[in-house]
C-alpha cells in the first residue's frame, strides 16, 4: 500500500499539530543536535498514547550520519511515501546539511499511511529557547514536587 498526497483538511491538521507542539518539536530537535549533530525529527501520530497529561506521540531524532540508511529503509517499505510534492532522499539530506539548527527544525510527520516533510524556519521560539523552556518548566515542577527528576524520551536511531 503506497501513501498518497494529503487532502487539504489533513494538511490543516498538520499545521495545527505543529503549532500546538512546536515547543516539544524544538526541544527534541535541539536535544538531538546537542547529542548527535544535525538531523531530523521523525514524529508518528499513528499510535498516540494517552495519560493524565494528555496525548503524546512517538518522536525520534535521526542524526545526519544515520539519515540516509534510515530514509532508504523507510522509503523502501511498500506503504511509505514522502508526500507534499515529490521530495526524494537527496532533497531531505540537502535540507539537513544546510539548515541552521539554532533557528530551524527538519520534521518528518507521519499520519496514517501518509508522511510529510517540513522545513520549519519561522518558529515562535528557536530550538535552543524551546529546550530552555522545557527544562525551566521541569525544574519548577521538580522544585514543587520535591523529588521528581526530568527525563527525555528522545531516542537516537
């Protein structure tokens, strides 16, 4: 089964998803960059988990050094196609090679049988500021709870 171009209402949903989650996306992008250098955030909305804090999605940081094999394997799967035009692996690799990690995020967003490529340049907060915001919130929460320690579930592939 091949993934296909997204209808406009799904693309609107993607925009809303990015607007709602840009701090977490920026945090994960900057955290991955600090650990592994340039790379891409891969976020799947296919299996969200719901807990008392709301809905969460699987998010992974794939460093540039592992991105080509990852894309080749992912795009070789019969049910995976990058949509939003005809983006190819080389285009994504070029974007990762040239983006400014201090100001932008490269995102692959998976929804059902569809996947879209986003080059997020004009975020309300830079990735380093997103990172600082989340750690500041964790520190405040930890102080109010007395014994909790922040953890990050970002996985490098």
